[in-house]
C-alpha cells in the first residue's frame, strides 16, 4: 500500500480523502480553501440573482445605471 502523505507538509492523509483524489491533509486543505475564498466576491445582478464573481474585470460595468459601462 502506498504511503498516504500530504503533498505540502508530509503529514498522513486519511484514506477516504486520498480515494477522492485529495492529496492534502485537513489542515493544509483548509489553509488553501481560505486563500481561494479570499478572492471571491458575490455581487447582485440587475433585476436578477446574486452571482459569484471570481474575476475582478467582470465587476466593471455591472451597475448599468451609472458609472463605467462595458
């Protein structure tokens, strides 16, 4: 059986996580998830629902009632 070690810190990874294709331990996985979520933004669309914005350029011109419009 291969050793199930975290790709970042080398700690043991649970076999269930490894079977799902996750190669990081819980601690390193949570740290990476926090870094990823820090760049997200949820913005309301005009007369619609909320959208998850991951690219800052998508926010330009979002308010079509004033300001910069694409």
